C-alpha cells in the first residue's frame, strides 16, 4: 500500500518525527503556468497536469501573481509576459497617486469575479487531486498594497514600475495607509477562510494556505519597526481568520529573497516555514526556529540550463541534514518557467521510501 500523503503532510506539519509519520518527508515544486493562468478551468487543469506529471506528493497552488491587484481593478496585458517574465505587463494600477490609497475598500470575495475565479479553480484542483494535501497561495496585505502601486515586492525588483514613492504612503500618509491595509487584510481573511472552509459550508475544502510575505522582510526592506506597524497586525488578521475557519488548516509561511529574516516569523502561528537557505544572510534548514522547515535545492538550479547534478546533490544534503526530523522537500522558491526537466526529475526521484 502506498503512503497516505494527506496524513503524512498533516503529520509533518504538526512536527511528528520520521518514525511517527507515514513518511519522513514529502516532495513538491511549483511554477507559474504561463499561458494557463486565466480562467478557472484552464488554470486548474494545468495545475493538475503539472502535479501528476511529476507525481508531487503535496500541492502548492501557484496562481498568477497579480490577481490581488486585479481584484481591486488593476489591469494587465496577459498576452505580454515581458520577455518571459512571470508577471504580465501592467496596463493600469490601482494606486496612480498617493491619494488613491484612501479609496481602498474591503471586497466581498464571493461577489468579486477575480477572487471568485480563484475559489472556483481551488475547488477544481481539490477535486482533481483528492489524495494529496492542497494549499493555495495568499500574499500578505503589505505585499498586496505594494502591488497596487507597482512598488517593488523586494529590494531591487527590476520589473517594478512604481507610480509613487514608498515614502508617500508609509511616511506621508501612514494613517490612511493603515486603513487601506486593514481593508485588504479583511478581504484576504474572508478569501483565505473560504479556501480552507469545508465544502458543505461553502468552502473550497483546501488543506491550508501558503502565506507569502514576499520580499518585504528581505534586507530590512521593512525593518523590525516598520514591519511591526505596517505588516504584522494585518498578517495576524489573515492568519487568525484561517485558524477560525478551519482549526486543522496548515499555514505555510514563505519569506522571500536574501536576508529574509525567517526568525521574525517563528511565532506568528505558522506550522511550516519556507525561506531560501542558499542565499546570503539566510540560515540553513536546521536553524532552531520552531516551525517545520521546507528546503531542498536552490530554485536557480531548476532553470532550463540548470545543473541537475548539483540539484540532486543539494537535495541529498538537505535530506541528510534533516534525517529523523520533520521537513518538506522542495526548491527554495518558485521554479522558473520553463524549467529543467532533468532537475525536476531529480527532485521527483528524491522522494522518501518506506
């Protein structure tokens, strides 16, 4: 009999050791499915196909990165992915001038066509991958607000084309910015709760949420004080809503880029923590942070010209480092689109056996 992947995912997320869990670890990867990111049916089928092709043992749904700002009215040219970049070209932003931050209001996910599309896709993916744990991606309120003005989600973002300066929101209009963050947080809280709620109660029945703070903590883009004011209270709103909607839902928190300060997120209520252990200023996978870690190989090794042998070696080292301790095996971030089949195969073949 094969591994009960759902049971194993929950056991690992709860911190059970290799001996206590149906499997010592589970493998997965995710990428932007460019060409299939619009339309619930198309996106869901592309996700299911990608998971089944590589037999991933748990599923991180990876929707288009800009659906949040689309929900509030931003527009993008989804036929122009900027020379292969994973975000389509911006046509119009939500925030065109700093004063626009005052117009941000709470949305009803069930009535918003963009959020409803994502909920529909989540239901289809859940139905199509019933034997695996499925978690969906939700960006943090701070990340979403930055996206509204095409501000960088991490220091040095070469694709950001900001309509305003960062200080126009967080220094010149802090109270109005906090009001907008609260409206975004309440919207995302309702949305995330719907994703994890039982289908009989109108939910999508997912197993958890991949909560991405993006690169907002990277290199102190938002330092401890700024994060405590403009991010942490709104993270709390979303995380608490997930817990209230489904106490069994798993929360996997991802902090992106170098110097991403995973220690900031050790006590926010996440079960699992994901950061890039291969970038400067980040701890290794055995850092004593509390939540169960995700690690494996650098996402850069999954590029079309990536070194599959090096990916296999990094995977082997990660497995050895975590021997006897719970973890999930995955790349350090979203794999490129397109990706190296050889590196993806190395990851798929690194799965645990009983």
